[in-house]
C-alpha cells in the first residue's frame, strides 16, 4: 500500500487525518493513537457488521494486550440521544475503562458525534479516534472537534469541543455507502470549492465521474483537499466567531428546509442534510446574484455541478417561503442583528452578510427553478 495522504489539523490539541484505501485493516495506523489498554469500539448496526470485526482483528494484531469492548447503536440521527449517551457511559463502566482508555468511533456523523461526546465526558475526557465511514463524516465532522447529542428541543444542543487523537479515513469503506449518502457528502465537498477555491470546483467538474464511481485516488484527493480547507479555517477561528461561519454556506437555507420537513431525510420523504445544503447553496448563490454581488454565470455553474452529482437544486414542493423565512430567523446562528447569510462574491469567494431585506429573501425562496 502506498503511504496515506495526511492532513494536519492544528490548534491546542493537534492531530493527523490519514486518508487511503484499506486503512481499516492497518492495525498500526489504527492503534497509533491508543495509549492505554481499554478500547470501546462504538458503531451502528449497519456499519458494525461490515467493518467492526476487521477493525478489531487489526487492532489485536497490532496490540495483543488490548481489552476491546463494543457499543453498537441502531442507525439514524434519531439515535443521537442522551439515552444512548447514557448507554455508552455504561459500556465504558462495564469495560472498566480508565483515564487512558480510548473510544473508537466507527461510522458516520451520528456515531462520531455520540461517541466523541461520550469520550469528552467519561472521567472528564478520554481519547477518541475517529474512523469515519461516510463521505460526509470524512470531510466535515472529522475536522473541528465538535461533538454532541440532540434533544427533542433541537439538534446538537448538548455537546462539547473534543478534538480526536487521530482520524483515519479508509476510502474503500465508501464502496458500501448507499449512493444517496455518497452524494450528500459530495454536496459538502462542493461547498468547500464554492467558498474557498474556484479551481477546486473545476477539479470536481473534471473528476465527477471518478468520484461517483468511488475511485480511491479521486476520493482521497477530494477528502484531503476538503479537510485542508476546513482545518485551515478552524485553525483561524476555532470557536466560530468569524471565518468559520463561512462553512455555513448553503446551511441557512438548508437548515430551514430540513426543519420545515421535520428532518424527514432519513425516512426518505424529505431531503437529507447534504441534499438540503445543495438546494441551500443554489439559493444562496441566486440571492447573491439578485443582490448584484456575484455573476449569474457562476451560480449557473454551481447548479450544474451539483446536478452532475445527482443532487437536487430546486426548492422542494410544498414549502411556503414565509415559513422558511420564519425558520431562518429562529436559526441559532441568527443573532440580534437578524439572519446572517453567507453570500457569494462569485465562485471561491464568500462572506458574511446581515441586513438582507425580507423581500429579496422571499423572492429567492419563491423561485422554484
Ligand atoms: P452522516 O455521516 O451522513 O451524518 P450517519 O451517521 O447517519 O450520517 O450515516 C448515514 C447512514 O449510512 C447510516 O444509516 C449509516 O448506518 C450508514 N453507513 C455509514 N457508513 C457506511 C458505510 N461505509 N457503508 C454502508 N453504510 C454506511
Ligand atoms: Zn453541513
């Protein structure tokens, strides 16, 4: 195997993201961040049968003395709860996990957030190693150290900043990912190009077929570039007071759509997160052109690229613009100054804008192209 691509994430607790096909079988790479003897391998009921035995066997080959426990939750965002968190605490207690124990999160963003938060809390904080198995988790949640669970009152309301010891992304694991989940991850990859680098958008356009065919080299490049963009902005602004907010491009509109649909994406009746962000990015780009900030041609290109990836780009039927606007006003990222939009100066350049008039926003939401 050739050496993995690596991305260094800086900050108070720096760590390395390793990206390559086959890493889930590479015991030395998996065990590198493990200090003590106790490991809790956390996963969900879709991912565990595919990869947990392999990961456990690789770990045992590399570190024969490890005591490895398993913690497996049912799949889905609705499992990211305090109840499951409590069960994770119970699993750590049953394992006899000491302060040098490690939680290994094997799965998508749900497992990563829940297991990361469990690691943040057990004995006031133990190591977590993230093994993301969705493209979304590889390019988004694996950088930045945010961990959380949801409450009935809202998503991610209880959580902590807890950076991982290491992140290991095996591109081969993406071969079993449902196509819809792959596309959702590609929406976030496109987002990085849209806000930071027009050249990366061109690269995505040129490599769209390879990415959709899950070519390991193309995926590794897309993941590494995405993680670099995110690592860079998170290093500049770890607690989201400034530039990190640019990562919300497409998310103000996207979250409003997701909440209005009652997060029906996982049941198949609504858009999932990446799909909602795809629509949201097109709306943000259109609002930017309507305000005279960005060239229309760039908005058209962005839409075409998202469509090549099989992503929706038009407002779903049945959502009232007034209700979406009301949702955006309630978004936790809105403040006393009103809705903060990430708008576009064109491909690769974004900035925060407040004080956009309701009429412009409503007109954008009513445009159902
Ligand atoms: P995300 O990373 O998008 O936040 P989830 O953690 O909810 O999402 O994962 C999305 C779905 O994909 C879940 O049903 C999960 O069990 C499943 N899944 C995750 N990784 C894989 C994989 N590599 N192969 C097959 N299914 C997977
Ligand atoms: Zn997102």
